[in-house]
């Protein structure tokens, strides 16, 4: 199809409103947040005196923020790994032409329909150290079995064990998503390929390693990108489930940003936190977008 | 147990912050009045409705809009409010904790009108209490003896529910007051008492020691859950404001039978005060209606409609005592005779900026019990925020 000059003009006219909206309400406000983060705005009244990177320097000295960054790091890794692993596991089983495939697919996909807030409230009570799953153990006679779950304040090498509860809840919600993606990928692998491998005497494990995983690699990558930016920005799940936790064991930059900005009225510092969050997400998204655009060209 | 007063004691405070009144905007054709609060549940909502009824009876033609945002201690409502105020869309009157939360956040930044004229015009200037100084507090020794007895009998001595960390800060302010006494306690907020003083250190050590006696799941439960532990006999004691009394009342637990109250250890003769209040923002549409609203709030009738239901006590000293239960009557006596000091956890003693820092420090202290680190952090926070 050949585009005439007139077509181009028309097209440009059509997309102009959405471009304007995006420019103003996304990039404009990002720029605005960045400007605020360099200012001395501390209190309800705005103050745009430039203090440059002072807010950022203060932030990195702040114990709470240091904990937040470590928590984000560990949460992101564990969340992605467990979602990809369990999602693949479920997809692989369902792909075996089992009975009631549609039923199981729906069951695993269902948590995805919930909002993070619902998931958070649900798991808060399930993992409550006194009335939750713990009391189930005690009913079964294991009187000494009692986990602290998200109130556990122990840590190892900077990893707070309380995060496991949040990882559990988040994985429960999102493994259905990775499962659906992998299922689509698995269906796309030619049956002949697997059959001929079987004829050659390849075991199940070899088939997974040598055929299935290489052919769904692009799906793993996009799943990681989607999950990665969810975990870097996590707020609602943690807010509903645990809050900051004792000694900030389940605190994340999103929570810190909300409290700093809207409870403490430290607007400049809050803007600095959100800019740092943006940069973290950009590290994940930008290389991905770059590689996709490159392929398209 | 600590008590609180509700409503417009701040009127008197605001006289010292006289701001030149802008020419009030002419209200639009609609005869509306919007009030903004976080009273969405239980006795609080009932109290608010009781006072709205009076307002509507006096002003039947006003269309009253009751805007509420749920969330304990107003944590969510405040974010919404800040956005509206900065965006030039103030509600006609809004709930705010009297003291530094109101002064530092809203008055200093020039968002509020002075309203003492409402008291003057009604001849109510002498209907609000003045601070009366009484005796010095006792030590915490008895508390720890009793706690030890409870602990050895398998009962949690002290219940705490700090999913919202303010509950721990609330306990801490009582423990600090027990060690410092009211004068030095007040000095913490204007910089004349050092946070590195022996008294504060003693208090923080007491607080750390107390943490051995609290329920293990404190970080998983709310302050109301913690009160419930006491009602169920799972725990023996709880340090909380008088909304806990309101909670017990709404659950039908009899006073002096299921539960009883004393001042928090070492704070007898002192009254840690917090007050919910409403003010008059600048540039609102319905000035007259808002003034009528404030008048209802400050009236005897309004105070006596709201407070008995909410479980709090009136800010006026001439409340009708027969409307209040035994606990409230005792709290009213204390309010009239005790040394009144402001609450830290509820925004009366320090600015919100300072309080959020202190809450962060308490979050760490509750778990790590590192008193030296807490003293160091509290001192540097005070250096930044105390008004000398």
C-alpha cells in the first residue's frame, strides 16, 4: 500500500489528540515530578528553590529507603522466578491433554481477575500468625509449629524472611498469567518435533531442555518484563496485606513514597522516590523496547 | 488509659494565628455545605450523624454534603484533602487533629481563616477549659511487677496492635511522659528538652522492656484487635485512647465489670490530649453555611449530641454529665483538673513531617530494641523539626 501525502496528513491529524494527552499527562508530569524532586518543597506550600540532588542524597542515607531497595531487589527476583517456574509447570501439565483441561485452566487463571487489594486482605488473614494457617497446623496436632509469616523479623544476607509471604501471595495471583502465556507457547511447538525427538530416544527432561525451553524463550522474556515492572512498582498488595511491617521488613519504595508525600508532606522527597522508581522500571523496560523496535526495523 | 477530647478547642488556639480575612466569596446559587472527615464507621459515624441532625434542624434548606474517606486516624483522608486544598477546591469545613497538625500543615501555609469570632459572637469564650497544674507522676515499677505476674501465668500482660505504627507511638508517648513529666515532655516539642536526656533514655529503655510483655503478633493486628484481646481475656492491659472505651461500649462490654481503666503507668495527673476539629478554609463557596456548621459544633447541644455516641468527651466544660457514662464522666473530671499535654501520635504535639519521621524510628525500635540508635535518630529528627 502506498501512502499519499494527504493520507499522512490525515493520519497525523487523527493521532494528534492522543499524542498531546500522552505528552502532557505522562511526559509532562514526569518532567514536573523531576523538577519537584530537585526543589526544597517540604510542606503543603510549594517551594521551588533548587537544591539539586540534596533530596536524593538524603534518601540514600535513609535507613528505611535502603531497606526498601533491598526488599525490591529480592522481591523482584523471587517473584519472577517463582511465577515463571510454577507457570511453566502448570502449563506443561495442562498441555498433556488431561481431562478437565478447561476447568484447571480457569482455576489457575482466576486469581488474576482479583485486584491486588483483595488478594492482600485474603492472604493477610490466611497468614496471620494467630488465626491463619498456623492454627490449622495446631489443630492437626503440631502444637509447636508456628510461623511468624509476614511478622517474622529474621533476615539472611539482607533478605527479610517476611517477604516470602508477599512473594507467596503475588505468585498465587500471577502464576495463572504466566501459565496462560506458556500454554500458548507450548501449543505453538510442532508436534512432529517432539515426536521425532521421542523416536530418537530423548527423555522427557531432555525434550524440555532442548526443544521446549528454547522455543518459548521469547515468551519467558516478555513474562519477565511484565512481572518485573509489576514488582518494581508494587504498592497495593503490600499496603492491603502487611503495610511496612515491623522494622520495615515488608516495606517498598511505593509505600515509602506514599507516606513521605501524603502523610509527612515532604513533597520534594516523595518526588525523588518516584523518580528513582521510574529509573528502576526504565532499566527493565527500555532495553526490551529497544530490542523490539530494532527487530521491527 | 488515656482520654481525648473532641472538637473545636482549637478555636482558642487560632486567635494567635490571626490571618487577614480575605473578602469572602459570594456563594453560588446552590445552598450547599460540604464537610470532610474520616468518620465512616461505628460510634464515630453515629456521632457525626447526630451532629448533622442538629445542623439540618437549624438550617433545613441547606443541602449538606457529607464527604468521608475511610481509614483510621485519617491516613487516607489526608491525602485526598491535601490534593483538594492545593487544587483550590477546599471543602467548606474539614476534620483535622487540633495542634501542630492543624497549625503547621494548614494555618502556617495560609490555607485557613481565623474563627475565634464564632466563639465571641456566641459569648462562648469562657466555655472552654484552661490548663490546670497538678501533681507529678509515679514510676513504671508497678507495671513491670504486675506484667511479670501475668506473664508467669500465661496471660499476655500488654496487648498491642501496631499494623498502623501509630499505636506503638501512642504507647511510647505515654511511657515518655511517665519518665519526663509534663514540663520536660512539652519541652521535647519546642527543643528545650533534649531527646538525649536521661529521662528520655529511661523511657526508651522502659519501652524496650515493655516489648517483652506484648503479644507476639502485634505487627499483624490493629489497635481494635488489641482491645479485643483484653475483652476476651487473652491479654491483661492495653494503652489506648478513649475510642477503645467507645469500642468496648459498642460491643456491650460493661464498664467496671468486663473492663476497667486507670491512667497509663506513671502519668496520673496528666492528660494527653488530642482533639478532632473542624476549621474554616479560605476561598470556600459557602462561607455562611460553614459558619453555621462551626457554630453547631461549638455549641453545647452539638457537643452533647456527638460525644456521648462517639465515646469521647466534650471540648466544652459545661457538657450535660447525665448524657455521658461513668468512664466519660471521670475523663471529663480529669480534663478539667489534670495537666494537659499534647499527643504526639495524634498530631497535637508535633508537625506531621516530624511525626512521620518519629513513626519510622519507632517502627525500627519496636523490633530491634536498639535504644542508642533510637536516641540518636530521635535527636537528629528533633534538630530538624523542633521549633525553638
